[in-house]
């Protein structure tokens, strides 16, 4: 199968959606993915993200099939301290699934001649796509925090013939020297939107990022910069990326035995599997880090104070129980806060993700429902 046929096969796997524009799909045809994928990597295949190691030398057919599928390819684990191998479960850099790349680029809608700031170079594939979309009259500045990842991305980009301006730094500070920007494209999960990105963008600029507040899956957020140097926008759909390193949640403090054993009638799966609108409401109203894990027939749900990892709550679902065990460490009733926020969302009529938005100002960010002025949540 030719490269062109493989690319067309990948594009056929991407479900049609308004944000997956013909210009973006044409860029994917013009900028092949394979020069940005290492010979040995961990592929997370399909929506179920089934893990499979791919090795170009040992099994080229599987490698090519994975690279030209709608799958995530993990290229680094443990910030480079560990080796890519079966069972490695702490990915820290990857080539995102083509459908997710197409979504964010479609929401961004970069035009020829524009100045683009990319946060998170990764493999370099998206930087190459952006360079193609803005053309020779445009510029792309791409920032990568990991020097080893940045070095490999530079090699990948040179092989592909793309020439963005590459910087090794924490992307939270942007790059004021090359501002102002018309577009800001973010390829890492963000909990707190750095105001530097707004400040370095011209009025009318678009900022697209994966908003990952620590509760459930992430959300695509499309902001537009206003003349008063604020930014407003709405949540556009699903988008989950690895967290920006400077915004990763802290490690929970180990149990000191001083916690409280409680029970709840509320099934923790109600929170774990909540709709996107509920997740946004709970994130806005509580500011907590909430994760869950399915383990045989159990569902384990953790809630943690992101400013004090010594305050956390564990709730356990076991089949057949009328009440579920709750263990709380610290003096903050996290489970009550989460469930109160969930039922508040229910009382609003269970609004969907597209009814929520965000405003970013020099003082910080706030999430709102329906109206930026009257619907403020946090």
C-alpha cells in the first residue's frame, strides 16, 4: 500500500464532524505522519486504546498499520526516565490520534500568513501541519519543555522539510519576543490558562487548548482574545491530553491513619461516569482533582484538594451494596462538595458541555453557563 493510500485510509477512519475541515484534512495528506513516529513505540489502538508495541524493524506491517490509524502513539514514558515497553503506563509524550489533531486544528482554523504559537512540540507533526497551513508567509513558533523530546522533534521536522522556530522552555510563559500571535495552539492538558497567551495575542486571535481540570475527560476550549486584553470562549467538544508539566496535580499524601470512615447512598459511578456538562460544573464549583479506576467489579473514586494533597477522599463502589464506603483524610468534606455540585447541575436541567464557557482575565479564569456576565460559576 502506498503512503498516499495509507493516509487516505487514516482520514476515512476519522468520523465526519464540522471542525474537521477540508483544509485540515488536505494538510494531513500533504504532511505524512510516519516521519514523526519512532521505529519502536507503544500504540494505543482505537477508541478502546488497546496497547500494542510496534517495531518497524521486527514487524513493519503492524508498524505502518498503527501509524496510519486513528490511534495514539506513545513516544516517551516517565519523562524519559523509563523505557518504552509492554505495560508502561505513565506516558509523558506522544503523537496524538489524528482525529484529535484534526479537531483542534479545525477549531483553531489557522489562515495563510498568520503567526502561530504552539505549546508542546511533541513529535513535531502538529508543528509541521501548522507550518503547511500558514504557508511561507506565516510563522510558527513551537515550544517544548523537554530538551530530549525537542531535539528529536527538530530532527523529525528537518526530515519532513518543515521549518518552525523551535524553543526549549516551559510554554506557560509563551514567547513574548515573537508576539503578537494570531493563533495559539496548545497540545497539553491545561487546568489554569496562563494569561501570557492572551497578553501575547492580538485582538481577534484564537486560542485552542485541551481544558483538563482534573475531573473526568478533558474538554476542547476555543477562546477569542478581546480588545480589552481578556479572552472569552466556549467548550467545543472532547479533548484529552497529557498535562502540562508545570500544572500536573501533586501526589496524594499517604494515609496517616487519621482519616474518617463514612458511608454514602450515592453510587460513586454517578460521579465517575457523569456527562461532560456535569464534569464541567463540578470542576468549576469544587476545583478538585477527581479520578477513578475500575478494578474487577469495584470502582474506586478519589477526590483531592489540588492545593493540599493531604486532603483527599476515597469512595468505593461494590456491587449489591445499599451504601458505599467513604474514607476521608483531612478536614474538608470533599465527597459532599462533589455530590452537591453534581446535583446542582441536575437542578439546572442537566446542561450540556456546549452551554459552558470560560473568560480569562489578568486576575484569572472563570467558568460560566450560557452567559459570560450573568452565568458565572467560578
